[in-house]
């Protein structure tokens, strides 16, 4: 939904960005990455862009954002410390968690650090989160649904499981994309969160 909103807002400025291209370029990345991308292309984006995008995303979320089936059950069953680390702004993270009813699963542990352009910079929210949770990166598991997120987890020295149950993978081979990005495992349903004994480390059964 956020990538569709991004495409719509850019179109209002005369910048053409299809949904698939938006997903490839900006899924899992911050608004800053959008500014930097178009600045490098010599295309200026008006200052009001961030506010218009924020308003569009909020309206879209209010209309259609729902929790992934089974995620509540997974969170209820976790017996280890867990948190949210995001490159998005804290307002969007908090709003999304509250809207989907998932906020109580995290309490005060929804964490945020601004993201950057390089793979190493994108690892910073995860490293900050693991530091706050007092967890060693090598003993940290990250669940991610984007190529950039998986790459960030691996750059941080963490284990990355790719999730392809989101709507943005309905017409794309998410498993191949996330495995190519370095995911240690890929799954499509929260019911399959816990690996089966016969499952291989690369995500194939």
C-alpha cells in the first residue's frame, strides 16, 4: 500500500514510477532514500512530498491495513524478547501496530532508527535494536519481507528469515528474490513460522 501511495504522489509531480518499480526500488526503505534517488537523477521533489505521502499512506492504512493471518498467534507463542526495528518513521510504525491490534505484543520495544542508502547503513536499525534488546547480532533472528531488509540483516551479522505472505508478492517470485538476497529461510504463512524438521536451511522443503 505504501509503495502504491508513493507512485501516486510522485505522479502528481509528473514523475512516473510504476508499482513494480516502486517495490523494486523502495520497498523496506525510507523516504530519505526516495529523495536521494531522484536527486541523483537530477529530479527535484517538492518539500511537501513527505507530508503528502504520509497523509496518503495513513488514509490507505485506515481503509485497508490488516494484520497478516496468524501473526498474533506467533507473537503470543514467542518465549524470547522481541521487538520491531524499522526504517520507517516512528509515527507510521506506532500507527500501524495500533491499527492492526499488534501494539500490545511489543509494549515499549517498538524501536526506530533512520535508515540510509547503503547496505551497511540499512543495518543500523537492526544493530540498534539488538543493542537495546541486549542481544548479540549472531544470536538475533530477523523476519523480513523485503530484499533490502534481508540484506540489512545479513550485513548486521544476523539470521534472516524471509516472509513472502504479503500482497506485494502475489505476482512476483518472492522466494527467489529473498533467497538471492541472502535469506537463510523463506516461508509464506505464519502457520509455518516454526520450521518443519524436513525443511532445508535455504528455505526449500
